[in-house]
C-alpha cells in the first residue's frame, strides 16, 4: 500500500488515498475527507507501478 495525493474535483483541496498495487485495475468510490462528496477513483498498476490515476466527481 502507498499513499497517493490528488485534488478533490469538488472543493479542490489536496487529499490522499491509500492504493494497493496488488490489484491491477481498480474502480471505486471514496468520499472527500474535506467536503464529503463522492469521488470515483480509477487506478491501474503495472508491475507494482502506478500507470494511471483518475479522480472524478459523480453526478448526483
């Protein structure tokens, strides 16, 4: 597991998530620790290296 920092698509504050490189492709919802809005996170790893990271807001 390692910590990855990114900007919330709602409040623009820098937040972090813990990522698990043992799962090659991941898509999940995480709430912003500042504004509590849901963020869809898409992650892809290759040989335990982060290849892509996308954090987007969810239309409500």
